[in-house]
């Protein structure tokens, strides 16, 4: 039924209107106050204004009527009106009134109005759907960036609140297997008895969802965390009568919790779809967070076991070292004749004992070295050096040993000599091990060749099994090769040559023996130099052992120092934050002037790395934590901004422990 409000003094016009629209409601009024009251109370669909009315000033009245969502039809008679009156009307009809024309005009306008209202409603629903989709997208993006359970659920709840405007939400989660938490987000305070009811409802929902609940949740062990927006009003049991929606947070058969929301205004189908989608979105990140938690816990256990193992090896090795030294010294005294005359048999057995004491001492030293390297406690003295004298020294030291087997040691350098950042003693240790092995495994009257040359990483040749060790090398390297013509190694065994305690099975290896730690130590030492070591071999024809060290530049020096610091931090269970500032030379000069910026930092001019027109200054913060590293980063940003330099950017990489969580590599960029 259509409601008409006729503003007229003419009863005849009312009669015509009632004849045409006999089934509709028609109100006649010629008083301005009554007209306005009817507009507020009756809410008519169409207002018909008689243009010939004399008792009302139509100009202000039309302006007031225009504020209401009604169709305005004006009957134009003898009286003329200016545009201030007529421009407020939607429809016009001339007097005397043509009944058919009146009916057609009003029917048409009503249909148009219905269409417009329908379109407006559709647009409103579309806008709401688009808003919900936008919230879903934003929520999904935020969920993908976190592995913290509390943060993930907070993001989910915020997304639901934005899209559905709930009054109250209850979310059950598990921070650990034995720690259930009920998160309550409410528009107003909640009464004590409502809180108890919500806890009981959560427990019953949990038990009804799972046929065999892994945890017996009770009101006493259910922790509650509340987030209340306003404290000037309080919810009681009446909120439980609001419309509500419930959804479990599950992925396959894995249960992470559930969430329930309450709203005074009823939910529709689109709301339910949006709610279910938001809840489902958080399941996969929660599973990833659970996996990460388990992985971190396992890693912490493994790290603890690794430390215990290293400490055990270190303690045992040190305990063996002292008696071995005493035994060796005693044998030296006996063999020198200072302890008295000895028979041939005594000399024979004392010499055998001394040899085995020396051999065992070497094994103990290897054990100490490998445990130090793995714990990051190996001391390195990196310096700019030419390793050709080191190679010559190793050759001279082992020449006599080689002569005992009628072997020839030969050293050749190809191309010009270069300098590297290295610890000469550790390079000597690696080379001594490789040449000693070559002597051991080469038959009598053979030759061992040592060569060195500069080579680019892309030109390195190696077996596929060493791909992981070498593929990330870039730039120029000094390559050293030790080649023998001995028993060789089968290709299937190449991958295990550098494994700890590995002994490739053949008759000669059984004869010469060894600790099986020399090559693993060599590999670790090369990694500490940002280099690599590998081998190539053919059975019964010989082997080639290669190692490479980066040719000296600022970047290679910095990378070695950084790796050493990170390794040391891991062994100590502390945090390292590497802050790298990319900027102009002007920015670097400004930063160098900031003495307070260098607090708790490692910094050196040798760490300046040039790359085209830009220069990178890298600062390493040792034994730091996330807040202090972020503070330092803000300070650097402030210096860059304050000095108005043309370009500035900071990146932070954390290594090892941050707030109890292990991070191999996290990046925070400005």
C-alpha cells in the first residue's frame, strides 16, 4: 500500500486522488506544522503539493520536504511559482487533473523509486562485500608475515572485528600443549558471572569438538586474557542472547582452538562466509608456528647436546694430553741413555712407544681442533699475506719424510702471486695434512706436485657431489692443488672423503691408519676462510685435492670477520646483529663522527666495501638483543636523516638467539 500526503485546500483534488488510488492511504493537510509532523510519523511515499494553495508559503516548505526520502509531485495551476519552489519537485502535472495521466505518472515514479532503492541496497551490499574482501586480503597478508601464535590470533580477531563489527568474541588457543588460554575481546566490560559462563561454555565446546581431548581443561586451569574497549558499560547474561557464530580452527585433523563471536544485529549468509574464511585462513600459519616451535625446541636440544659433546671431547682431550706428554718425555729420557744402559729390545719397544705416543698426541690435537672449530672457539689471526712462503715451508718440512719413500715433492706457481686475507698457521695446517696424506697413499718412487694459481669461481671444475660447497663462490680465488699418483679414491666415496672419522676402505688405508679428522678439519678451516676444499680422483691413478681462498679485498676480509663473530656467538649462546648501511661516502663520514654510535659495535676502516658509486659500511653488534639493535638502527637512520645525505638504507641480520627464538637469518629493512 502506497502512502500519499496531499498538501491542499481543495477537497475536489482529494476526491480525485481517492478515486484513482482507492486502496491506498491518503492524508490531506493544509497546515505546515501538521505536514512536517506527518512526514516524521507517517513516512509517506509521495507528497503531492497543490501549487494553488494560498495558506502556506511553499518555498521554505518545499526545502524542508526535500530533506525526506519522498517523491514530490506538484500540481501546477493558475498560480505561477519561481524556480526556488519548482526545482524541489520531482514530478509535475497540470490542473485540471487528468486521472489517467496522474495514475501513470505516479505508477512510473513509484517503479523508478523502487528500482533506485533496490540499486542503492545492492550498491551498499556490494560496498560491504568489497570491504570484507579487502579485510580478508589484508588479514591474509599479515598472517603470512608471522609465526607467533598470539600475534596470528590477534590478526584474525582484528580482521573479524573490522568486517563483522561484533560486540564480544571468545577464542580458545594453546600457547603450548599444557597451556590453554581464552582470549576475550569485548566492546564493554563483562560481569564476573558472565566470565564464568564464557569459560564454562568454552570448556564444553572444546570437549564436544574432540572425541578424545588431549588436555583436561577445567575452569581452574583455563587462563583468561581480556581486551576491553570501553569501561563505562557492562555486559551480563543478556549478551548470550545475541546472534552468534562459532568456528573451530582446524587443519585436516589438527586442532588449534576455536572462536565464537556475538552481535546484537543478526548475521547474514555473507557474514557467515566471511567469518568462516577468516578463521580458516589462520589455520595454516598456526600449523607453521607449531612446527616452528617444535623445530626450535629440537634445535635447542641438539645445540645443547652438541655443546656437551664438544665439551666432553675437549675435556677428555686435555686430560689425555698431560699423561701423553709425560710418556713421550719419559721415552725420550730412556732412549737418550740418561736412565741407564738398555738392551736392543728395550730400545726397540721404547721407540715403538714413543711413535705411538706421538701418533696419539696428533689424534688428541685433531680432536681439540675439531671441537674448537665447531664451537666457534678456534682463534684465527687473519692478515694480508702471500701464502707462497707457506707452501715452500710445508714442502721443505716434509721433504725428508718423502725421501724415506723415495718420493719427489715439487711446487709450481702459475701466474703472478697474489695476497689473501688468511691465517698462515691454519693454511699451513691444511696443506701439511694434504701433503702428508699424499705421501702416505703414494707408492714408493713416485711424485707429488703442489701448484697454485688465481682462478675465477665460474671456472672452477669439480665433481657434482661438491656442488653445495662451491656453487655460492663468486669472484677471484687463489687455488692450491696437491696432486699425487697413488692409490686413488673410487668416485662413489668422494662424497665421504671430508666426513668426520671417515676412512676410505682399501688395503693401504688400513696399513697407514689415521684419526679420520684431518680432512674434516681442513674443510672447516677453509669454510672459516670463506673458501672451499674438494677433491678429484681416479682409482689406481691418483688424487687431486684442491682448496681455494678469496683473493684479498675489503669484502672478503669483512665476511671472514663476520663469520667468525657469528660462529663465536653461536657457541656462547648470544646474539649477533649485523647492521649494514648502504649510503654515500658523505653518510659514512657523518656516521664515523658519531662516537656514541659505536657503543657495543665492532667497526674497522678495513670493513669499507666499494661497489660502483656506492660504498657500504658494515657494523657488527655482538652480544646484542633485538631492542638494542633496533635502537642502534634508529640512531643510524637519524644520523642519515639529520645530515640530509642523498641516500640511506639500513638492514639488520640477526643470528642465533633473539628473545628465545633461533634465527639463522632475519632481515629488517627501513
